C-alpha cells in the first residue's frame, strides 16, 4: 500500500513538490502503522494480553505526535531533497514525544490513586517502542520516495564518473552538492587524499585512496573516469598544478572547489565548482613584497599614471588607490576603456572621489601633456602608455617611434621641468636584443630616461615578460579560437614566453619605483618560460573539446622564438629582495642621445619607414630584425633567433 501511495504522489508531483498537507497525512498514517506494529510486538514479545484502553491510548498518543509534527515541521521538507536536517527533525519529534509520555507517567503516578487509569497511558516500554518504530518508518518513507523518484520519474541524466581530490570537509560538501545536481548523474568512484590516516577508509560508501593508485591509466580506464574535482580550497599552487597536469595527461576534465569565502550566501552548489583555467597552470607562487616601501613612496603624493586604461596601467591605478595617495591622475587616449575604469574606481572608492582625476590625452601631444603637468604638478609618474603589438608596430614604425620614443621623451622632459621626484617606466623583455620595431622603441625609451636621471628626478625602468590576460596576449586569442571551434594558431612550435599575473607585475612596478635610486633598470624573476604550443594543447584539454587542431602559421614579422630579460653585455646585481635584480647596463650621455634623437625626429617628419628603422638601428646597434622587410638593413649580420 505504501508503495502504491508513493507512486501516486511521485507521479502526480514529479514536476513540482508534494503539498505539505499530503506529507502530514502520510506521516499520520505512518503513526497508525507504527502503533499497530507496537501492539503486535508488545503482545508477541512480552505475552501481555491486556488491551483495554488501546483506543484511548491511540487517540492521546496520536494527538501528542501530531503536535510534535507541527512543532518540528517534519512535513515541511521537499522529500526528493530530504537530508540530514529532515532526519534531525524526525528524531526531535519522536524523542520529544517519548519524553512527554514519560513525564506524564511520572506526574500521574505521584497521585494515589492515579488521575489517569494506567491502561489509558503508554507505558515507558510502549512509548519507547512506538516512537522507535515511527522514527524508522518516517526516515524509510523519505528514502523510499527519493529512490522511486530518482529511479523511475526523474529525467534521464547523463552519467559522469569522477573522482574527488580531498577527503576533508570540502570534499564531502562537494560530494553532496554533486549528488543534488539535477541535470547530470555524477558518480563519485573514489576520493583521493594525501593523509594516510584516511586512506583505505570510506566516505558515504566511496573508498578513499592514494593519488598514485587512482591517477593511473588503468584505474581511469577501468572505472571510466571522466572528471577530477580538486576539493582542497587552500591547496598550494604547485601541488594544484601538478595534480592538474597529471589529470590532463590522463584525459580528464579538471575542476576545483573555490574557497568558502566566495560561496554564494555561504552555501555551496555544484554550479559553483569552477573549471581550471590555463591561467591557473601558468600562475606562479606570488612574489611577496614589503608594501611598507610602497606606502612610504606614494602616501599623500600626487601621481600621474599614463596608459591608465590598459591592462597594466589600470591595475597600477587600482593598487595605488589602496595606499591613500593625495591624487591619482589617470591619463589615456582610449575613451571607452577609460570610461570603464572611471566607473569601476568611482564605485570601488566612492569615499575617495576627490583623489581621482581622469584625463583623455595622447602622450605624443606635447602641449596637452604639459598642460596636465602644469595643472596637477605630479610628484610621481608611472609611465605605462605604449604601443605593444609587435606585428602592428612592424608595419607602422612611424607611429611606434612617435608614441613609444618621443611620447616618453615628452614625459621625461616635463618630469624634469616640473620637478617630479621619480619617474617609473614600464618596459618589456622585448627591449633586450630587439628583433622588431616595438622592442627597439622600448629600448630607446629606456636609454633616454636613463640619460635623463638626476639627483632631482630619479628615472627607474622595470622589465618583465608577458602578463596573463593582458590586452592582445595569446590567451584571450586562444579562448576566442576555441569558442569558434578552432583551430588554435601558434606562430612556431618551439616558441616560448615568460608569464606573470597582472597584479603581481604591477606590484613589482610599484616596489621597483620605491626601491629605485635613479638610472636603474630592474628585472624580475619570471620563473620558467612556457612553450606556447604546450599552452595551446592544455587549453584544448581544459576545454574538454576533442579534435581541435593546433595550426602552425609561421613567425610573424619581428617575432622572436624566445625573449630575454638581459642583453649580452649586461649583468645583474642583487637587491634586498631575492626575486628582483638590478641590471648593470650601458650608460649614454644626454648630449649624445639628444643629438641622435633630434636626427631621428627630422627623419620621422619624412615618414620614410626604411630611413626611420635604419636610424633606430644606428641608435640601438643590437637591433637586428627577424622575419621582417627590415632584415635587408642588417647586411653584415644574419637575423638572430630564426632557427
């Protein structure tokens, strides 16, 4: 009968929830069944044939039980999602009924004769037996309804076998969340844990095993494992990367449980499990810096940031606002990104609106830039404005030189003229032994700012490689190509690059600015270089898309196979921080550099690309073009890094 009732309820309410009144009625019927079973067991087991007053006992105990149903709310839960909280309510209702029965008996027996005849009350033994049976029936009914619903009436779901790395609290939470997922039937075949005290035990019937046992091709094939969930929110970065790389090599999709602080309203669901991204595999252990130096450098200062709407410039602005400067003047020529930055910062730092200024201007426009210096009198300048796209600048050397070289010259000269204390320039590893116009212009900007350094105005340069997710970088390109179904394009199978995160790079820029004493070029420990082809392959694996092709299209004009952080004639000396080095580079006298750059300016006016690049090569002798029309200017030396 119970089975028929369950089928009726589930079939009728398979797409909605069963009304609370029906659940209450079912619980009352279960009480009737429990009372009947109690009487049967009482007679059979204890040979007590006294049945007088059974109806009165039934009515009184039913009323008591119903009251506790209402008090604890046992009928309010959604049965198909019943869990431990529902079990707790059932235990509370039945245990409460037992306690009340015993209290009534104790009070009743204090009177002589008793107020209520003994045959009309449940005895201690009867009440314990009745409510133990009732608790079992209530829990069993919910489990049975869940089983029937999941087995016969729930939508057919795709089955996915998976393993969870982490048998702690986060692993259990992830397991329970996955079991509630309505669209996919996640089947956890094993937990993995590094704690040997947990290995060979079980969680919810699932074995806990060692990583070297589970993360093997035999286990994955035998159990048909498709996914791995990393459920250790505080896991060390290198450990997480090692697990992910091993899982990807086995063809698994890898996801991770985020830190509890990011859970929505403090609760967790399966859709909050995050896909591992390529950035997670490239990220390094963050360089820890002493921000006391930065605070001392920028607090209560007026600061000008050029290229403020770009990837690096905008992050510099975000970090500067944390240190309570007197004012941050954010300058960029890009109107729309500047508007986005303004909207973000005005909302984030609504109490510091008077500390922010947003200026639309181009660094090559000397009168406009001078007006900015005249109006705000900055004490610090962070110069991040530059053209950075190698192939574009190879095709447009006039614009590259105008902005990257003479735009920097404008800012450097005005910084000296208006008494700026420190000028920090954001450079690139492409300035080292440049093989393209863009890299050469950045090296020329380095040379000029170094020559301008004095006791009054300190000029500092920072060099680093690629930053993850920056505008125009390879990762956003690969993501677009994946979204389009491929192929992913790499210029050369052996090309490698250095990577760091945008916040880390900008924090280093601020630290270098505080550390620099003038004429310095700081280089950062970029870790190990990354093979772009391997990055593309891992992005395909992380996406779970099969059959995506990686196409080699050849080096672009001016592109290197690898980047360097130091030129061949440069050396480094240590700084107080082990991850930051000071480069010892050639110095150029200002008078000679002024003459060379004035000559370049006159050539620039003619807009002859060959003449412009030829003069650049004269100023930067190590500039040898690669895979470019300007290779003909390097008649004595073959192109480098072409392989």
